[in-house]
């Protein structure tokens, strides 16, 4: 080994080009006694052996010596007369990593009013930091072999989406959050996402700081379908009105079509049914007690808890 190699073995610190890595693993397990170790202010150094963390170094400068750092005595290589320590050495960054992308679809969410399964889309960015380097190294690096930034952040992103999927599904199913106009609930959902993800990830030593550009929406085709179904359901819920209107419309259609023969009468009957449904909707609309949404101004049913157009929470 040349002079430069010997110098490197006598001095250990995270290389400059790896400063942006969440975890950096020192390449040599054989650490010479009296080697100088530098731990920067935004990181911690962990000695890892046989599936567990033997000891941790806080930010500062150290000399590898069991008399000064007692836990090093646990990794002394007796075969070398105590001149080497045998251990994996990890530098774990404790600074906040920002603008990490996340997103995906949340499928098969059942709307409690129509009982139909619809899809949601959620995306944005998040920030994270390591609050417990030991837990991270043991449970992710050591157990699941996740070492690179891409591997760690991909795993975190999946956990956030999974936890958020469970939370949103529960809130919608229980009727606490309206599926129509869900985009208006972004602030509340973002808060729930941070709380849920932080609780889930704390066992891995990770904390979610905040979200950015957080967006959640109902898939366009599903939103249109739900609006139509809920409108039709409201009309149909008025007993007798729809049936009466259809009969009236059909009678008018038959009368008009009868003037042109049997074929025309059949066509007239079909048109009349459509006229009747329109009449039914008009009758229902005229009899329902309504109010205006203070957010978008849309006329909604007086008993509605949320505006179906913008999602604004309504109070009687």
C-alpha cells in the first residue's frame, strides 16, 4: 500500500461526493487502531456488527481507541493483537431531505352513497429526515438491504401512499370526507397524511416533515359518473313524482305520435318517457328545500353536509 493509501487508512470521514447521501457505508471493515474519525455536524457514525449497532459517534473528531471509546472494545480483532477493529461503519445524515416526489392512484374506494368503487389520484412532494439512525440502519439497511437514496426514498414513498390510502378510504367510507369535491379537503388530508406517515415510519427512525404541491382528485370519468348517479338518485327518491311525470309525458307522446300512425305513436311514447323524466326532475327540484353553497354559490339540498361541486363543508 502506498503513502496515500496509508494516510486514508489513518483518517476516516465521509467523502465530499457522498454528502448528499442519506447513508454512506465506509468501504473497509478493518479499521486500524488510533485512526482519526471525523463526524460532520449533520450526521452520525454507527458501528454495525452481527445485525446490531455496537455504538454511535455524535458529531465531532475521534481517535479509534477502546480506552477512549469503550464500545470499541466489543469489535477488537484479537487475532491482530488488538490493532484492528472489525466492523461495518455507516455515516447517516440527519439533515432534512426535501422535494422528494411521491404519488399514485388509490383504486377501489367505495362511495358510501352510490356504493360504487371509484379511483383517486394523489401526488406531490415530501420532505424527510432521519431521527433515529440506529433504527434506520438495523431495520432498513441491515435487514432490507436498502442503502442508496433511491432505494430508501422509493420505500418511504410506498409507505406514505399505503398509509394515506388506508386513511382516505376509512374517512370516505365513514362519511367524514365527501368523495365528490374531495380536492377541497386538501389541507385536512395533508395533515392526516403527515400524521399517519410519521406514526408509521417512526419505528424506522424516519420523520416526514411536510408535503409540497399536495394534490388529490377524483378521476374525471368517475367524478362525472358519480354526479350523474347522485342527481338521478335524488330524483328517484321522491315517491310517486317520477312515476306520475313519466305517465304524463308518455300520454303526451302517444297523443302527438298517434297523429302519425302506429310507428309514430311508438316513437312518441319513447319521447314522452324522456319528457316525463324531465318533468319529474323539474317537479322534484321545485319541491326540494335548498340552500346556496357559500363557497361556489351552487344550489344544493338543504340537508347536504358538503357541496357536491366544490366540497365545501356546509352547516345548517
